């Protein structure tokens, strides 16, 4: 009887052990599943939020869109409207993802880039800044009716225009409702020639930015070579020739061809091989004994171009 009793206890103990092991196994699986859910939740637990205000106070019921910044394009993933106090929020975003916040308000487009979001990301749009200025010709004449463009100074390959305006009859222009504490580029187009200046708009300030413009020409008669430096080096592959050339605009007009068909030429040794230049391939024309280069950007009076 004693032996049988022990066998029964043994069987009970073994069966209980199996049940306990199964319990621990199931518990471990549930714990692993919960941890996986937690990790997945954490990967989609980033948030971008902020407030939209102007010099008149909070801006309610304004649409704000959010896009993922992919390698080659933008993918809009949703939009929200600001509440009565101008607040807005996007939740359940991918941690480590780059996003672009976009607002179109009173004809202007405002953008903010949020890189590799994690946790809570606060992006406020404070439209209380302004940029004003005047466009004048070198001879002192006010230039009316020219296009002036305000651009975001963002280092991304997207349309960066905030909005456009034109100068009045006195050559004045202005941009209101500028998002503060940001850098911008103001561009003036006169006689198809662009003039660009960078500006930083700080707290509740009006930045003044004037432009002086010139007549333009596509003729290179007033461009003179003021430096032509040649360096010869010998290596195992033969003779290497490096040449640095600087042109100066000695005239009173800007040298610029909006059609990109005006070139500057320099002579090269006959039979040159392995010709290399930092200029983009599209802007170089090589012929026997000469190379022609398109400077692409305007060369202002007294300005230099080097290659």
C-alpha cells in the first residue's frame, strides 16, 4: 500500500509538473507577445504637435497637412484642423521617420521639416514677422512691377516658395505673416536676371532688405581674365596640367544668359587627355584646343567668376 501510495503521488507530482511547465510556457509566450506589442506600439508612438498664431492671435480651423519624406518624393498621410486656440496634433507616427508639416494660409505656404521623430515633437508656426524693402536701379530709378519671391531656406528638394509679390510704383515690396525664427531667401527677377539675398526673421520683427539691380547683357566683351594660373606636375601616368582661371566683369551690366547659351572660352593643349573640371558636364563644351564654360549664375559688375 505504501508503495502504491508513493506511485500515486509520483504520478500526481509528474502530472502537476507537466501542468506547471505548460503554465510557465504559456506565460512566457504571452509575455513575449506583450513585449512585441509594446515594441511595435513604441515604434508608432511619436507625435508632432504645435500652435498656429498670427499677430492677431490664434488661428482656428486652419488645415494642416503632414507628409512622409521618402527618398524621392513626399507622401501625404493625413491632415488636421487647428482648434479654437490654434493647436493641432498628429499622433501614432513612425519613430525615426522624417516628416514635412505644411500649411497654406492667406495665399502663403509654410513648411517645417521634422527629422527622425521620436517622442513628442513641438513645431509652432508664429506668423508675426515681416520682410520689406525696395528695388532700385543702379542709376537710382525705382523699379516697379518686378517679381519678388520669398522662399524657404530649406535644404530639401521640394518647392520652397512661400509666396510671391510685385513691387509697387515706388519699387517697394513687402511680405507679411512671416513665420519667425527662420531663414529665408528673397529673390528679385529683373530683365530675366535673378538677384538673391538671405535673411533671418526673428521675434516680432520687420526685416528690411533692399535690392540694387543692373541692366543685363549676354555679351562677354567686358569680361576680362585677371588671373590664369597653370601648375605642371609629373607622375607615373605622364604630365598633369592644372589651370585656374578668374574672369572679372569690368562693365556696368550684369553678364547673364537666361537661356544658358553664353559661354566663356579658354585655350587648352592640343591632344589633351583625361580632361577634368569641377563644372557640371552640362555646362562644358570641349573642342580641340579649347574649352567653353557656361557660368550659369550672373556675374555682377566688378564681380568675379572662377573655374
